[in-house]
C-alpha cells in the first residue's frame, strides 16, 4: 500500500483529477466522517445514513440535515434568527 499522509482519504484517486479537486473532496469527506453531536440527546454518535439523512447511534433519532454535515451554516443562522424573533415577542 502506498503512503497517503498528504492526500489522506483521497489517496484512492491516485494521480487522477488534480490537486484542487482532491483537496476539496478531502475537506468534505473529513467533515462528513468526523464525530457529530445529536441535536436531541447531545451525545456524540451521529452518522450519515444517506444524502441529507442522519441517525444518532445512541438514541436512534433520525433527522434531516445537510448533505455532508448534519447542520448547515445557513440552518444555524436561521435557528438563531427564529430564536431571536420568538424571544422578542414574549
């Protein structure tokens, strides 16, 4: 097996596709495969089931999110704005 210290998970592509494309894929896949926190039980154990579908191994909660990360930056912004608006009304 060859060494893949620099290229990491994209070592499977070999000399194909170019440096920039492989670097992009590496960033996406590393974010996707790292440990994520469950929004319901606040434990680490969320895994990707399919594109945009995530499941917590601990509590079994299945929820939708981003294609590569459980909660997209836009969803975080929207949740923060909704919380602010609802908080002002009461």
